[in-house]
C-alpha cells in the first residue's frame, strides 16, 4: 500500500511534465508557423555580420545587434558575398542613409577662374620714324591720351623729306612716270595722300611736316620728347585699341574637354563692384604647359564704355556643359586610395560595394565609364557608415598598391597646424608665421611630407618661397582626404607665376575656412584662387 502511494504521485508528475513539454513544442511550432497572411520565417541573420545565423530570435554574437528575420521568398546574403553589407530593416532611416539614381544626364561643371584684363593685342600699333629727322613739337605729349586716326601727333623736321618734297614739285611739270615715282617716295616717308596733295600750296619757309596717328585709340607709350633727333625705324609712339579687351585665364587639363570656342563667360571685376561682363571664348592655346598641365584661354570682352582698364584683376565663371552621359552623384563616390567606389542599394537593407571607372567630373555628378548601369540606385548619404562597417567586416580589402589614407587624429592635428601657417601668410603676418613654424608637429606616418620649413625668414617673400614647395606637397597628400574631412579645402592660384622669377603657376594650399585666403599674395590679392576639383 505504501509503495502504491509513492508511485502514484510520481506518475502524475511525469504525465504533467510530458504534457508541458508537448505544449511547449506545439507553441514553438506555432511561433515558426506563419499566421494567415504572414510570411514564413526561415531563419534569423545578423544585419552587420551575415555569417551569424540562428533558427530563433536573438542577438549577434559579434556586435550584439538584434538578429533580423529572413522570410520565405525573401533574400539572404551568404557570407561568401564579400561585397555585401547588410543593415537591419528600418535602420537606413535611422542612420540617414539616402540613395540616388544612376541616370543619363548633361554633365554640368562651373569653372571659376581668375586672371588679368589685357588690351586686344591684335589691334596694337607702333608709329616709327620713316626717315631720320628731329621732333620739334609734340601735340600729344602724355601716355593715355585718346587720339583719332589722322590726328596730328608731332611736328617733324627732316632734310631727306624736304628734298623729296622739292622733287615732287618739279615732277608736277613733267607728270607721268616721274610724278608717280616722286609721289611714291613721299608715301614711303610716311606722308598721307592728303599731305602729298597739299605740297604745292606749302610756303617756302615751311620746313615741318606733321606726323599723324595711324589708328583711333589710346597712346600707351611715348618714346620721344620735343627737340629729340631720331633715326629711321626708331619708335615714336605705341597705340592700343581698348574698345575690345582680353581676359585670359588658365584651364587645367581635366577642364579642357569641357571648354569650346564661343562659350559664354561671365566676368566680374573687384574694381567695378556690382558690374558683370558677358563675353565669349575666342582662343584656346593648343600647347599645354609642361609643369602645370594647363593651357591659356582667351576671352574677348566688349569695352565700348571704356570701364575696363589694362591689368585689372578679374574673376570669371565658365558654365561648362557636356552632352548626356551616364552619371552618378558626386556624393556617392568614395575614394579609398586611388580606387573610386560606391554602394549600390539591394533588397532587404543590403548594399553592394562596386568599383568604378570614372570619366569627367561635373559640379554634382561624375561621368561613369564602367561599373554601374542606368536605373541602379547608389548610396549618397550615410555611405561612410556603410564603408566603415564593411572595413570592420573585412568585406573589402584594398589592393596592396592602393593604401587607404585615414583622417585620424594625428593627420587632422597636422593639417590644422599647416592651416595656421597658411592663414598667417594670408594675413601678411610674418611673426605669426615664424611662431607657427616652430610649433609645427612632425608629419604623421599617414602623411609622409618630405619638404621642410626653415624656422628663419627675413621677410614675407622669403617665407613664401620656403612655404610654397612644402604647401604643394601637403596639398597633394591631402587631396584624397577631402571625402573624410568635408571642411578641408585644397585651392590653387593661377597668378603665382608672377610672384618671383621661376615661381610655378597655380601653386596650391590647404585651408579649413570657408572664405578664400591666398597665402602667396596675402592682402594684395587675398581672394585670388579657386578650389581644386580633382
């Protein structure tokens, strides 16, 4: 009887345990079985580390992120797909991931340039002495005088010219070939047909002839004074016609495919605030400069009101436009090393790494030569986050010959110190520059700068001569860092070739400030320059 009393409770407990276990299995089966209208869950997968999978909800064993369900009929990405990065459903909105479409469009690029206003060199004229003589009187005796064609400039005494005039008087009686020869001789001495015709009416004691202007324009050089004797061929006056002016600027090799003759240019001049001048490109030098890889472009500007003067500094914008091409938004392109790449949006919060071959760069888009198809969508915002996760996943290892340069704290600290040097020279502050040179830290391993700065400079010119090669090297190393440091700017000035003999044109510098501050010209031309678009 006692044995029966002991066995009965044990049996009841076993039955209850079995019932509970069966119900638990039933509930689990119901959990995996989709309700009416719901999709079936196949398994759960880590969005950041897709090799982590489970048959039930949980957390990623690598990063701790919640596993997301992969449904029947949906798409999961195998770990073998090394170019895939996954984000959990809904997370693109959280981290600010935005996408843009790859499409065919006109490639527009706004080129901002600087240069000088010059006279139309093709219309310049020189008045030289046709024969020996003496300038006895000047009617125009200063540079800048406006003259008209045929206007008297000087009174000229010349014995050979007087002798030729006497021969002409005598030939009038003979006529024919003798008269024609005498007339031609006077024309060779620079007399106009009207002056030749008036010779018979000249007084016997009139020993002077007037030298007249050959053009309507401006006297830009006067080489003679009253009483000065001159020889045949000696320069007397130089003239320029300023009704049309030239604006010349330097175009880099990568911009030349966009520039064409008769292209519209809008010019502004600091000396004439509020005024703009519309002009057109008239000449593109076919020869590139070996050092700067650039060509000089000439623009003709109408100057009927004479507002533009020679040697005025000017800015211009050139709206460059290419025919329709397959293009990707510029913000979508990342530049690790020298290989551009994007992330292409796939299904279920997945993004595929894609290497590109790019063509020309526009203001807002890159021309795509290879790597993308029309209609695909690429990540334009949040791609740095996806790229960082891809690096953590070891999904993308750059080739050995293309090291990735990272904008770490040491790099940022060094570039900040270089920017202080730049700002000191832009402000013409030699004392601040020398102090900043002493505080310049050693270049980090990520920025192998070889150029060195001397801690002593007697004046600003010496400081700028030492700074230029150093700045050129730093600028070249900083170019690929701009995608990681949006505030970093690399700029160039097309006028640096005029700083000192042998100075290179289009020298570069870095800065973090928004306003352009030229360290090579300082306050003389503080805003001369443009951002490098490479």
